[in-house]
């Protein structure tokens, strides 16, 4: 880093006026670069696209070339799994294609194209008004990273693990060399790494495996991020709303809400009723900053959302439902590459199949994409859906399994949107007592080929009258009398 850049960064860190950036209103697209698109075959190395545990050749050049695809989809930010230089060689017959086995934290792996490819990508992303979120590994090094033998004092030992009261923090995660964050040299190394990537144009960090690092260390790191105006997203696998609240109070901007993700999957994919979703949303409303919480259907650590059913066509239709539902929620939606076409896949590494693009899609996949694009566009054009508050509405018990209703309201513009999730397997009509008022209601989500939504809503005589297609989510702008 240049002396000028370092001075600017130091000033940002020390400025009392600086505060954590907000991602309220953003829609994030998650990318695993090796599995996205191969834009430069010269950096492939010993790749083997036929082996699900090997490098496949995707790189930053490929991601840069596909930025128009992300713009067409309508997202506003891209999150990359780590691009650090990875450990030499495989472990457990698996290459470090995923990025979570780092060896050099301030170098871009040659498989991804090196530092020049990073600069080209980040400049192009910002030129397209896309924010950049980069994974940060703070828990460990890769299994065969040279630093493990060069700096043994940086790592916890088996004796440390055996004596530890909190084994999730001190003991290795999946056997990975566990960093000793109580060592000042390790703290300095990780803080310097965060500063380095800020200097490389990163707008936000996604912190991996935060449940496995000391909370005291994490709080100090996050305080520096906040002063530098860096948005932060934590991955605490399995987090419920209580955990989200705890870590937001500790300084994280955002966490993934796994409790809500599980409820959506059980409802939308398996038809388990909407009661679990309602309960999860009631809990989520209690966290300090619900506008920043990451809501999602699946990711690189979970089986694909569409694979929750054995039947591909049902998976595609219910992914449309799931994505529409996701894009009505308060928070920051995160879409894992390929979910927008209902890509299938089981457990790791099957959930990390190579991304497929327009020239490879079936008509059904194109339909899923079109529905997703429409929902993303509608959300980002609506102040209420993007950043409005969220109020659950009462539904009669006999309808509660199949119907979830809530409003999203933007205080500044006064725009109010009524959201309806419908889990019934047939088109259905509902009349529900309500104190809402509106002279007209306009459906925001359109199926491919539609000019006006087939879902209908009217408000009269103290009742909401809804006519809803099966297994879908709808949003209606309420035009005030």
C-alpha cells in the first residue's frame, strides 16, 4: 500500500464522524469465482472441470465479463468467496477452489488471475454501480500453508484444545490450523489484512465462521471496520434471531438468519405451512437492526433450494415462489449463483456445480430467471419493499397455514405495499377483515408474458379481498384514497 493510501486509511479509521455503512435496500448476488465463469484459460493451471473437488477454471476475468448479466438480473452488490492465494496442493482429495484454505491473505490466487485481474474487476463493478463484498477468513490458515510451520506461536495446539472451556473457539474447525487471536501479532496481521482489502476497493466484508473466533477479538475488529465505514456480514452457521441480535450488538452490521431460511424452505419446498415463517419473522423484528439482516434461500454450504424436492419441475416452480417471497422481506436479500435459474445440487460439493448461462438454459430455467429479474426490479423500484418497515397482519386460524400477510411502509414517501404469501396448491380467494384503506391496488410481480398481474386485491367495506394463484408470493401497492 502506498504511503498516501495508508495515511488516508488511517484518517478514516480515526475519524469520529465515520460510521458503519448501510446495505439497507441492497440486493446481493453471491459468487464462488472458480465455479462462475472462465474468462482466461491461461490461468487454469491443473484444473479439472469434470471433478467436483478440483479447480474448474473460473476466475475474476470471467466474473468481470459477466457483470452485464448481474446488471440484467438487477442486483446491486456482489459477494465473492475468498480470492486469497490458497494453500499449495489438495487436502482430502480436494483443491482449495472455494477459497477457504488461505496461505497468503494479501495476494490474489493465480487461478483467479492475480492482482491485475482483481483491480480490473473491482473497477468494473464500481463502474456498474455494484458494491463489492469480499469474504474474510479470520479463524484459520489452510492445512498446508507455509505460515503454519513458519510461525507456530500463531496457532492453537492440541493441548490448548484439550484444556479449553470453549472448544468451538480454541479447537480446530474441520482440523484447520486455528489462529491464536490472543496473540498480538495475529491480531495485527488480521487487522492489517482488513485494511489492505479496504485499500483494494472492497465495500463490505463477509466474516467467515464467526462462532469460532473470540468475541472480544471480533468486537475490536468490527470497531475498526465501523470507523472505516465498512459494512460487515457475519456467518454464524445455524444462527437464529437471538444470535443475530447478540452479534449486531457486538458490532456486526448484519448476520445471515438461518432460522428464517429453514422456515422458508420447510414452508415453500415441503408445504409445511406458513406458521414457522410467521414465527421467525416475529423474532426477527426484535433484533436491533432488521433492515441489515441477510435473508437467503441457500448458499455454498447448504443443499440447493430447488433440490428440496425430487422433481425438477416442482423445484423450479417453488424456487420462483421462494425468490419472490424472499424479495418481499425486510432485510438484505442474498441470492447464491444459480438459484435464479433453480440450479440443483445436494451436499458439498454437489451444491457448487458450475454456473450455467443463457445459451445453456432450458425454457423452464429462463422462466425462473425472468420471474427473479422481475421481482428484483420491482423490489428495487419500490421504496416500501426496499427499506420500509414490516408489520405482520392477523389472519384467521383456518387460513394461517396457507396465507401470510404483512405490510411494508416507507415513511418518507408514504408508499405502502401489502405482501401476500400463498401456500395453497390451487388458486384461492380470501376475504379478511382489515382496517387498511385503499382506492386501488396494483400488483408488482408479473409472470413471463403478463402485462397485468393475475393476482388481485381490492379493499372495501372493512375487508381485504384477495384472489391468489397457487404457491407464490405477491406484492400490491396500495394507492391511498
